[in-house]
C-alpha cells in the first residue's frame, strides 16, 4: 500500500507532466530528508515508467567534516540502490569573492551549473530536486515580508527550464508537506542526514520556518502553510499569463543590439500598455544585458517608471549589477557597464527596499531593514532604559561588538534608529567631496574626512566605507568588518521619546 507522501508526489508528477516514460533523470541528493525521500520515490516509479536514474551531490565546502560525511552517505545510498553517482566539491566562499554574489546566490549558481553539466554528460532531460510544500510556503511568506511582486509571490515553480540547455528542473515533492515525508521515511526505516545549519535562527528563512510560521499557525490560521501554497499556485498562473502577453509585445518594443549589451525601448509604445506589462518588458530587457536573471524589485521599478515618465533627456539611473537605464528623447536605453572597482565605488548609489532584505552584488553587502516596536530593542543596547530583552526572533549573531552612544543604539553590524526621524527613502553609497554629518553625541556637524582622520581610517580605505543615507543625509557610517569606525548620526538616534524603531543589519560576504 502506497504511503500518503508517495500518493501526493505521484499526483504532482501527473498533474504537472513532470516525467515521461523512458526519461533519463538526474536526482540531486544532499543527504537530507527531502532529497532522500525524493530518490526513493523515483526508484519506486523506475520500473513502471522505464526511468533511467542517476544521482548527483555537490559539496559546497561550507560545513567542513559534516559536508564530507554527507557526500559519503549519498554515495553509499546510490551504491545500495544500484544507481550511478556523480559528485563534486566547489569552493562557494571563493566564488562569492570572485562574483560578489550573496552566499545563497553563489551556492545556487554553482549547484545548477554542476547539475546542468552532469545532466548533459548523461543525456538526462530532467533534473529532479527535493523542494517540498513547506519550502513553497516559506518562500511565499518570505516574499511577502520583503514586499515582492507577483513573480516573487508565485513561489517555486514545479517545472522550469535549466537555463538554455533544454533540460527541465522538476520538483515532485513541491505539493507534499515535510510531515508526510518524515512519516514515510520513519515507516521505511530510512535515516537521512541532518544539516545543523537548518536549526540556526540567524538565517531569516530558518526564523520563518521555526518561529513565524508556527506562531501564525497557532494564533491565526492553523492551515497557513496550505493557504500559502494555494496562493502561490493561483499567482503563478496569473504571472504566467502576463509573461506570455508581454512576450508577444517584446519584438515590437525591444530593439536589441547584436552583442546584447544594449536594449532600446520605444517609450510612447511602452507607456500605451498596462503597467503590469510595462514592468515585465523592462525586466525582459534587463535580462538581455545582465548576468543574473533576477526579478526587478518594486523599488527599482518605481525608479525606472519615474525616469520614463518625468526624466529629462540624458538623465539616467543605476540598478544593481551595473545596469544603467538612460532616457534619450522617446527611448529608454538599458545597458550594462563594465567598470573598475574604483568606478563602481564612485558611481554606486543603491536605493533600499524598506522594509526588506537587500543585497548589493557590486560590493557583496547584505542590508536587512525592518521595523520594530520600542520594546523589542536588546536590553544590552538600551543604555539603562527599561526595555524588555530582544526576542529570539530578532537576536543578532555572534561577533557584534555592541556600543551605545548617548541615547543611540549601535553595533558593528546593526543599528537602531528612531523611525519617525528617518526620512525615506534609504540608499547606500560611498563618500563624495564635501560629505558631512552629525556624529552620535556631538552638537554640530563634522566633515566626513575629519571623522575618518579622527578614527584613524587609512586614506586608501576611506573610499570603501559604505554610507547609509536618508533624504536628510548620512545617518550611518557603516562598519561591516567591525574595525571600530562605525557611527550613526545624532539626529536619528533612539531616545526616551522614541515610539517606533528602524532596525538595519548589515553583513559583507567573506
């Protein structure tokens, strides 16, 4: 008799037409419960569907000896099941430095490159991944928290192309919840590997999984995971329709140069179509010239639309990944600049999603912005003020050299501001001539150059110190490496009269 997990997974395979008889399928197996269950599911279907299965495992070299043990576990499992096994080791940290991608993006890029290469060598038309309905629910809730648009809220697609290879990524467990998978593994007597990093609440996804979703389930909607999965399915269909409609208009609106380094968009025609299609066409143009196909954030889309509507000829803006959008008469030009690091630092001006999680790939800096009530500030940073301890959901990671100024709340990699004194939007840039601000605890303003001299910041390092600015100017001289020169502006400090908090956490890729 089939378990509930296998029944649900097989229904998903049929509904989304994931597998055809005779398919060659490469199964990505990390050694964790989900991917191990996926492998056993496909083995149970192997004979009936005449499937040719092989197993792939990538060691990201992020977890030392534990990661090596994962690889050995998957190799032994493959041997036991009589399946070909392929593995590789990739240095994710080194790749992060080279590409300036976030840890998650760097690992993901290397993983898909590895899977695509192995699948191609085995003539496999499908790559099976072990994402579950829980992963889907977490992804949608994360997208909601970050203020994502329709594409983000549509979540993880059950089937999608693997680049331009012609290979398809399939996720047979995407509609099966983890509880069913765990019951299946227990009934079969299968003991998978467990990744301890999945328990660490320093990662936002883990906090959503272990704290926020259970909180919502216990106090608001016991079926919150199912509701989020249904929402993703509905919005995925809506988004697909809009993508198809915008695709029909692309040949008319997008003029791509032969080397795919510049795209020209006809503005009068662009303005004549619905905003939902405008955004997708602009995103499509950006995808032509960018290296990483990522959704255009709502903040950046608003800046592009403002430029298109009211910008003067010659005006431009810079988006992540050195994408420049420029207005020239009745055209919008989208191009990518190849600049030296010095040019990047001088030109970079990155507007942040507030609240939201931001990543600035040019400099490898993550910036998370959130809103808190006054009582959620850590007591250790409260300067004697009667504030309850910070809840586990909001605790910072180790290594924060915490400092408190006169009423201000500051750490090496996080700062708390009076939300009502900060004038949005927020953006990150590097120093320019004449910069000044009012350091915490000072009565008057100080030139940034003099501040750096006082803090003994070497001349060669001053251009690489990121600054957080609001409409009123510099509000935080950031110190992501914890070298002792971080300082927030006095005008936005937290005081006894503060009612609401703006919390900013930063982390630089190693």
